[in-house]
C-alpha cells in the first residue's frame, strides 16, 4: 500500500503516505472499493504533522543551533507526508470518475493489469511507455493513428527535453504502418542519420532529398523556379501592392514570371499600374530569398532553385507521400524562410491533390500525411497570421477534412493563436519551464490540466504527458532512447538471421 485517503474533495483528495512508501509528482495510484477501482494521480506533495508549526520551528532551531539530538515517540505517526491527488478514471468502466471514493480507502501503485484498456488500436501511433512518476510501467501507449495525425499533433517542450527523439520514435514506428506517411522539413539534418543512427536504418526506409553530398540511392534537392507561384510566398511579409504585383506578373507571364520580375521593364507590361518602388522591393526580397542574380537579360541561380532543372521535384515528393512513403527534406543549409518556402510548395501541391481526390471520392484510399514542422510559430504565430493566412494555417484549420495534418513543434505555444491551438487535438507536453507557456497549453488541452503546473514543470528529459481527444485521460509517458532502440532492433535482426542459417 502507498497510503490512505483521509480528507479532501473531488479533484483534491488528501492522501496520507505510508511511512516506508515513496510518492512522486505525477504518480498513478489505484483506490479499490468493492468491485470498482479508481485511478488517481498525485499532483502535489506537502508535509503533515501532529505538532503545531511553531513547535516544529522550535525543534528545528534546537537541532540546528544547539546540536540537540531529539527523538520522537511514534515518529512515523506524528510526522508524515501528504499527497494531493485527483480523480482520473473509473477503471471498471473506463469512464471519467465523477464521485468521491470512500473515506479511509487505501491506495496502491498502479500495475499493468489495471490499465489493460490501453490496448493497441488497429492503426496505432505509438508514443512511448506508460509512466507513473519517474517509473516506467511496461505498458505501451498508442492512439488511433489515422485520426490523431489528421487532427494535428502539437509537441511542446524547452530545448533539450527530447522533442526530436520523440518525433524520431514516432516516425520509426509509423514507418512499419501503411496508413500514414510523413514529410519532415529537417533544419538540422538529424532525422535521416547521414553520419549517425537515424531513420535510414529502418527496413522500409525513407526518401531523402538533400542539396549536397547525396547518399547513394537518395535524391538531389533542386527545384525549378517555374514551380513557384505567388501563393507559395503567403508566409512572407509582402505589402498588399507588392502581392498584387506578384500575382500580376504570374498571370501575365506564367511559369516565366520569376525571371520576368528581374529582367523586364514593368512599364512594358503594366504601364503605370504599379509603383517602381514596389517592384524594387519585390526584386530585393526575391533575390535574397531565392539566391538569384541577373545581368538584365538572363537569370542566374546559386542555390536550391534552378531555371533548367528540378521541374519534377515537388511532384515527385508529393507523389511519394500519397503512395505512403515518408520523405525527409534536408533544409540545414538554408535560411528559415527558404525552408518554409520549400515546405509551402510541397504542402500546397499535396493539399491540391487531396482536395481533388475528395471530389473524386477516392480520398479514403490515400494515406494520412503528417507534415513535421519545427519552430511552428514562424508560420502559425499570431503576428504572422495578422499579415494574412498561409498554407500551414489553412491546413491547421481544414487539413483534417483532407487527411493532411501538422506535427507542429514549438517551445512557445503562447505565440500561437488559441483558434489554432484548439485545432491541435493531440498535444504532447515535455518539460516547460516558463509559467506563461505552461498556462497557454493548459488552457487549450482536451483534458483538465489545471492542477498540473508543478507536474509539467518537473518533467525530466524523456518524460511527457499526452493530452488528446483520442485518449481517456492525460497519459504520462516515458520516451525510449532512439539510438538504443535501433541498436536493439539491429541485434534482434542479427540473431534472427543467425538462427535461419542452415549448415
């Protein structure tokens, strides 16, 4: 036994801890009464004593200042630890428990047999192992993957808490499934595993697009300028006249519009419809973004964009995703805006395809596509959306209808509007140090986390809380070490191959 309920109210049960037992923030407990079992969770710890506070202060002073050795009669009865716990679930019916357990009910630690309802769904999105406090319970935690991914996933945590490790684990497991695919915009070139362990080790493999030192069997990232449209620049800070100028050039010159922006005199085509200053600003911004230059007649490209190659790159990536293949795009050598532009191009192409499939009645035959987006406030932040919507915000609001979801990663959810946060139906919370950020995610969580400020702040590296419309309660999990998983899988594969050898 861990302790006994002796006071409190609904959502604030007071438990006296047994003297030799240990209790931690976030620990799961079970209160049994008759045939029913109630799942509880500790959210606060405090001292209790039969001695008045002034007396305890005096005793501490005598020991501290005068080095008196003091002993208590029945010390374990007079001084103790109290835990505050909240009702989580009625384990008998797996419904929210809406009544109080009986006074003086004993509580014990949770066991795997208590949570058999956490069974693997038909299309699992595996997230980790069940956690109680800091202890791992040998029960895998998964949600219904096709629904969870289509309704968006938000991953929140400060630097170094394991966000990338979590995403690698999620994708590694999902690569074995056929219901989904992932588009990873990788600004740190860490997912594929060019020189370290990564997703390339998976038996099913991933497609990897990189602009330099292309590994054998992978693809060069080069994109034709003719693939660009003004819609792809929706996340950028263009004024209304400048946007109108972009669309005018696109409408007039088609796939050659980028080149014509730089080499053609505006008055030849548009008379005095636009101001020369607007064109100058557009040229400067596009020149820096696309890494292009001109001699007045020709356009020269120096980066990932080209005038003569890469015509099918966006098409090939989108086609691979809809065929169930996951794609990693190495954007580590680009500025943040180039990364977002490439992501915008792929996302727009994919969204247009899936909208057509829905009209044709064949969308259900296609896999759910999840777009992994680092530093999500760059395109979903309130200040960005005030300047106008973009494809990422459109997907956040409408993507679930077309089986396209975002897996948005951020340290600062408070920068994202509540209307967008509300559409992220699965949130995976790692340690968050700043109170304002904890409050932002608590306010937008599917389950009530109002008492979990301390629990969230105390999450260690590799620990997380899943709050989702697809779970019965906010589930604490332990995230496995990605490198250890790969090594273990490699050892198991080697042992299997050895057993299959016949002499």
